[in-house]
């Protein structure tokens, strides 16, 4: 397969970032500096999405890890791992409780 495994979604994210104005014609409550920061973040997200799309299309992009890390807080990976582990722990605990109750009957 060549490209497009996610319908080139990264390019749509880039387009949105390109088109977001720093000032809204409809709202006086917009913070231009916050929008500028968000636009910058969208470009980082688009780059990470591009790398993911290329790798999942078997085209290869060695920058996936660094691009994803550029979008996330430093502890995001460990926090996600902890959340997954806690979900597994809770599921395992429920299975163990069910098994113990079944043994007592």
C-alpha cells in the first residue's frame, strides 16, 4: 500500500492550522496568542499524524516517535501506561473475585 491509510488526514489538520485566523470576525473573546500557540500545536500534530500514516501505509517514516513526543507532555507515555495497567488490574481483580465466589458455592 502506498500512503493514504488514513485518507491523508494529516493534510486536513495542516489546512485547518493554515486557515485559523488569530482574530475571529465573529467573537471578541478570542485570545490571539492562545490561537497562535494552538496553530503551532496543530502543525506538530499534523506532522505526527503524517508519520503515523506513512508508517501504517508501509511507506516508512523514522521520525514518528520524535514527532509524537513533540506533541505530548513529558510524562504522557508513562501516564498512559499507568492508566492501562490500572484498567487491567481492575479487570483482573473482578475476574479473581468472580472465581473466588464461584469456588465458595
